């Protein structure tokens, strides 16, 4: 059993929701990312999503786009990120790490080389935003050989027939995009999200998490009972792009707020 499955099973037993935190690898530099990863876990993050910097991150809002730009200015690469995860594993053997990015970056390394190196360095899953189901057979096969979970996105506009196809090819968890738009948008409709998640739950036994538009304890509270976890990205990336001397302080405050909201009964 992999780290992702173990984490969600443990949380379900405790009747708790997963807090998934997203930051961009190499933003504002590699040492700050590593520090942030450990701090996030200490303050209550259950799964870390590491964004792989890309020049044209089409699904991202301004906050995460800027995070990608900061990381690219530091010459970050996928190979450097794999080394970063290896460094993280020196102290943390338990917390799942998912790499989230765009096809070009992973294809440049090759699915076979990437998957084996990722597994060796302690990666647990991958989420490729622009990888359509129809073009993912080779990547999915190589990932599965190495025991890596391939996490899939479901949009509000995804049809029921396509949801079934996507969920059959998913593992780890299913990521439901809570709104029509880019990351960091601010218009979640809890009733609409609930309807979609209930449909998803009928199709898959995998945990379903909600992302896009969740920024703080208040917004997390609105949707926490609708799924198995929430993903917070833009709010954390904004902190990583702020005053370097205060990243640790503000990251701690933000995650404590989110964690408290998720555990509130």
C-alpha cells in the first residue's frame, strides 16, 4: 500500500479531511521549498503537491503563474525537483508527495526514465494538468509499473460518461476542480460542488478532493464536508512570493487556520 492510500485510510478512520498543500518547486529557491515542505507537514498538511515550473501554465491564475516564473528564474528543473524530494525523504518518510505540472516537462525526460527516477527519489504520484486520457496510456503504464499514482482532474463541465472513463484510469485520489476558471478564482458554489461530488462518489471508490478557490479557513469550511479533502494552492504560493524573512511565519499562520477549519466539528 502506497503513502497516498495509507494517508487517506488513516484520515478516514479518524473521520478527518485531508489538507493538501500546493507550492511551486524552486519558489523562491530550492532551500525555501524544502523548508516549506517540512513546515507544512508540521502544521497540519497531509499531502504535498509540488508544482513543476513551466513557461505556459495554462490552468493557473496570476499567483501561481508568478510562482512558476520565480522558480524558472532560479533555473529549477524536473531533475532538480526529484533531488529535492529525495532530500525531503531524508527526514520525512511518511508524507505523500505529488508532482503537478504540464506534459512537456515530463515528456522531455521520458515516461520510463521519469517514473523510475521519481519512485527512487520518493515521489508518490503525478498530476499532469494537460494530459488527456486518450494520450496517457504510455505514461500511465510506466507510472503504474513503479507504483506511482496517476491522479486525474475532473472539471465541472466533464460529462458523466467521461467521468467514468477518467475514474477507471485514476489512482491515489480524484481532484475535482470546484469552479469554471483558473486557480485562485473566488466563486465556489457549494451546492453545485456537492451535486458533482456526489456523482463522482457513485462512480469511484477513490478519495475525492476539491481544489481551486480555497484560500483560507472560511472557504475551506464551506466545502470540507463535501469531499475527502481540500487543496490549497494560490494562498500558499502568494506567501512563498512574499518577504523571504517572513515566509515561515505567514505559512505557519495560514496552515494552522486551514487545519483548524477542517477539524472543526
